[in-house]
C-alpha cells in the first residue's frame, strides 16, 4: 500500500492508497495560499486523484475554479460535476471559505450525487448553516426553470475523530490530532 501524509493544522491524515501496484495516483495542488489576499494564489486546497476519482482536501477560496482548471489540464475527475468527497482539516476560514462553492457550484454543473464531507467537530453546523443561508437559491434551482437535481444539493457531513475516517476501494484515510 502506498502511503503519504498531508500535514495541516488540527488533523494530519495519512492516506493509504489501496491496491497501490495497480493504481494511478496523483497529488494536485489546487491552492497554496494563506489568509493573506494574494491575487496570485488561491486558498489552501489539494486533490488526491486515485484511479480517476478525486478526493479534495480543504476548500480555500477558488477551489472549484482551480479544480476546473486542473480538469482542462488532464484531470477529468476534477471537473466540477465530479467533486463529491471533501476532507476538511480544520475550520479556519482560509481552509473553509470555499465550502459553499464546493457544495453549490458542482450541483449547478450537473453533479449527480450528494457531496460527502469529513471534518472536525463543528463541520456539520457549518454546512447546515450554509445550506440554510442558501435555502432560497437551492429551492429556485431545483423547482424553478433550471429543474436542478435535488440529489446534487444533498450534503452528508461526518464529524471525524482520531482513527480511520474513510475507506473505499481506492484509499483509506486515518486522522490524528496535531497542534496548529
């Protein structure tokens, strides 16, 4: 099993790539910025792409647009409609300000599944509050002229603790606390 670690503030997650001999694994930096408003950098976010499936880590400003740019550069699993799994390392604004964007923009752009979010305690309240704030927009997009897919606007938020937080046929993610 290939392993790598992404280091962030309150959680470090070790990702083990399952069936490593047969996998095509890429790490795509979507943003490496800080809280400072540098117009040449997008906020913190990266994508782990395994076997043409994307897993987004953090959602700083510009995350969906940077993923769209990466999709045009040869990463089709980073098209907006394919953004379905998000890991939030901690709830600082520079790592979460793009949360509404990653929930809503792919829903408008034909995501055909809910988004699944894994983050620390407080993540559920944050996503619930965002969904409440955008309640009218979502209703119009689903029931109005667009006839959007209601499933695409569903959000499943899992508040993580230390230990294994995610596993599918491509990877296993284990989280543990660190000091920021």
